[in-house]
C-alpha cells in the first residue's frame, strides 16, 4: 500500500470567504501575527501496490477531473513515505 | 413539447420546476440522475437544491451522474438546457458554461426576492422577455458568487452572453453583478435566481419567472 496526497487550494486570485472567517476567529482568540488564512482540501488516496509514474499520472488526472476544479483551484500531488 | 427535469439525490426544486413547465403549457417529464437516456424530451432543466449534499464542490459529483452523459451530449448538439442555482453550478462543473460559483463573499446564505435585469433575449430561455426588462425572482443560495477570469468576463459581455444581472446591490459577490449566462449558441443557460418559484400568483413574488418556460416552449415549437 502506498499513500498519495492531493492538496487542493483555491487559486490565489479567488476570494476565500472560509479562510477569511477562520482568520477573523483566530484574531478574536488572540492568535496574533496571522496576516492571512487560506483554506484548502487534502485528499489521501491509498493505492494498491507500488507507486509508479503511471499510477501518479492517473492520480493527477483524477485530481484534474474530480478532486479539483481547474477554473478556480490548483492542486499538488505527492507520495507520502510510510 | 416535453421538458425534462432531472432529480438528483438532494435536488429540492425539481417539483416546482416541473410545475412551472406545466403552467407554461408544456409537458413536464421527470428524469432520474441514475438513468441513461432522456425519455425523448425536447429540453432539460437541472433544478436547484444540494445535489449529493454539495460534497466536494457544488455540482462536482452530479456532473458525473449517469444522466449527465446524455444531457452534455444533447446540450452540445443544441438542445435547450437551463440550470437553475445548483443546476447552474452543475453546468459550470460540466464545462458547458465558463467560470465557477463560489461561496457568497459575505458568508451568509441569502434568501430574498431579487430584482434583476434581463440583458439577453437571444437565448432559448429568454426570448419572451423584452430586452432590459426588470424582473423579480427568488434568490436563495450559499454559493452563488459567479467568478471567471477577466478575459472570460470580457468575452461574455462582448458577446452578449450575460443573460441577467443583479440590480439594487450585489447579493453574493458575483463578479460584474452577473446572475446568469449562456453558452455561445444560446441554448444552454445558467441562472442563480429561481424563475420556477415565480411562475404563479398564489405564491412567490409574482409571475416574472414564467417567460423562461414559455420562451423555451416557443423556441421548440418554432424549431
């Protein structure tokens, strides 16, 4: 088994109301010095067998097709060592 | 003329949409998300609601429902398709319309009677309006902020594909006050407010939404 992590973030130019709400709450709780908060999504995909370049290409395709919306989001794919 | 209304798990306004079709004089046909095939309908409405619980992103999972294969195919070959609210989100996720809908900038769910200006009457769904008509429809959404890059917005405006714009203040942070857009051909329209909730005098803010449904019936009869 191998774990591949896909992180999805709104593109920098897209407004993130959730991140803003979290930022506001942090300030109210006294966590000072936080200039900005952006909230994203993390997907952990457990793959059968070894991670090959082919499998990773498939994960990237899944990230582009379903896990992210390329119009408003960017994604990164990385293999998590276990 | 048969107008199909798709029910996804979590659709809310499918019954109202079918009712509006009937009031407009059409035959409403219930379509099921899990079926392939469109039961010989002449047009399709993707209704409002929270398909698949809005999991992942609004409309992201509904886009891959079995029935959507046929809806996308039919839309590309010219069949009139109207996406209302969650349906608009599904059309954007399906790439039948450009851009995307994100969480309201003020973070609150909005539910109100919303004045709009109809800016394009050259679509299959708006031909019965007078251009520039000011109408009031119900607006109810949590993720109704329309976004697209500047080039796309300029192209939409330049090509007359902004179908409706919010009046009297922007309710959700939509760029350039956009409430609805169409594809190039004008057969596919996405709209955040709900014309199906303004189709009869008994309830809702009036009957300003009815022309969406009479327009498509006229377009189909003429075709």
